């Protein structure tokens, strides 16, 4: 019997690679023959020769789509999904809750779908597979770099012959992986950093990376909003109203705000209303890592765009920020996907065991059955008040 084939597929517009050349070694060691779509690594500065040097073969997109195991970063186009069938497994950040129709069709055709968003993030042995966290870390770092580029002043305190320039005051909303990385990066760059999260344990983490915890009238530090899986629970209507009012009052004291609050499956919580952004001074910057087709944390943000409000505040919709650091993001993602593939394989072939905890989380469809609630037609959960996964980036995607 011929060795099973793993194919590395590119996604139009995506600069990250699903597998870096060094990752070929891991797959070949697991008994797989590796095909890489020609040019699949170009966005991350990997050449076809880099892959063939590790024992992979380059191939056409059609050949890769016929592989037993198809690896991608983000979901392939619907036309590609329609070509998958029995005996094939697709692995990637598939976002099953967003436009589930094409994935549902692939599931009904018999393809196995493994969505990395479903990795149990609080399970220690699954941490090497946690692509949401790895991509969120990249996005949190880049968010601060983007904010510094757009900001009209210095981030650190500078003492010059012409006088003293005060440091920027930077607020991070959401202290998950992306938020904590943003805090740490801003702190290293010399900004005065404040963080906010509704979960008590996250407030402790904010302080541990060198930031102050936001205190404002209406933000109840005693409120325990911890939920399942490390996310925040849904806030009540009154709690959301109080939260937004308090953040609107607090935002005016900051030069930069980085928004990094996501929820599992549902739309991101609205934290900074248009009124809150209007209260910030002209020249202030908001980077919204949650911005996407289902909204964002900042009301004025537009996914993938930089806009300026009438009051002179720059708002950057940066929901796919990890992809703008493609080399680092690809290296991390490649380690995630090879770790998951190794977990799915038995004797070099995918062996689905839905009783196993990790597989139960990631396998969204198998054997002609849709297993993920969105693919099975279950209603979307309600929006939550605040939470702290991150995306996405691509982080900042949610399971």
C-alpha cells in the first residue's frame, strides 16, 4: 500500500504558510509523503526549493486537493471544498461558525474536517496544537507596532535638549494571549500601560506583565465573569451597559487603545462605542484586533481598513494582523499543525476517535456527519460581554 499523502495548500490572499520546510521532516517521519502546492510558501519567503530540500515534492493545486490529508491556514474557497470527499481530511483554521454552508457540503460529501479552533486551550497536552494562541501572540505584538506607526507621538519617555516628551498612555482591553502580548510589547517600548479584563485571574496576569489594572467608576473589580475554557461568561444587559459607560469615561485618558476581546463562536463584544472613541483626543489611535465580518470591539472599526473619525482618532480594523508577520506566524502555525496531525495519525493514516478529548474538540465533521454545532445547524450563541481569546488573527478566529 502506498504511503498516505499530505498536501500543503495555499489560500488566496493569505501570506502565511500552513507548513514551513522544517515541518516536512516531521510529516515524513510520521509516514506521510508530502506534496506542496507550487508557491505555497512564497508569502512567508519560502521557496519551492526550500521544501524539496527537506524531501517534499511540489505539485499543482489539483494534485494537492486530491491528497489524503490537506493542510491549510485559513479555509479554502468553496470551489475547493466542493472537491473534497470520503477518505480525505482537511486540517486548518476553518472557522466553522462563519458561513458554514461550504463546509457543511464538504462534510456531507464524506470529508473529515479538523478545525484547529477547537483545540481544548486549557488542556496542557494540547498546548503545542493551540494555533489560536500562537497566532494571537503574533497579532498582539504587531498591534502595538501598528499603533506606534499611526501614533503622532513617542511611546517611551524621552528626555532631549528640547525638553521632555511624556510617554504614551496605552490601554489594552482583553487580557488573553493577544492582550497580554500587547501589554508586554508596549511595556518594553516604554509606554505607560493599563489593562482591563472582566476575569479576576486575568487582572492578576495584567499586573504580572508590568501594567496597571484599569479602575474606573462602574467597573466592578469584584465581579467574577469567568466562564468555561478560559473565556469570560456572558454579561447581563445591565453589566454590559455599565461596562460600556465606564470604558467611555476612561478612554479619554489614553492615547492608544488596543482591543483584543473575543468570544468562542459568537460575535465579539462591543467595548468602545462611537461615543467612547469620540472622547479620545485628536491623534489618538485604536487598534481593533477583533474587527471582522461579525463586528469588533470598537464601534467605528472597519475590518482591514484604517479610518479616521471626525474627531481625528485613527481606528485600525486589524482582525487578520497575524498574517502581516507571515514568517514568524508560519513557523508557529507549522508547529501547531504538525503536532495535531501527529495526534490524529495511527500508522500514518488519520484515525478518528471522537471519545478522545482533543479529537472531540477539533473534528468538526466525519463520516458524512456534521459534528460542529454550526455545521449541524445549531443556533449561534448570544454575544458575550467580554472575553479574551485572540484570533486570529487570526486570531483571532473563534471556534
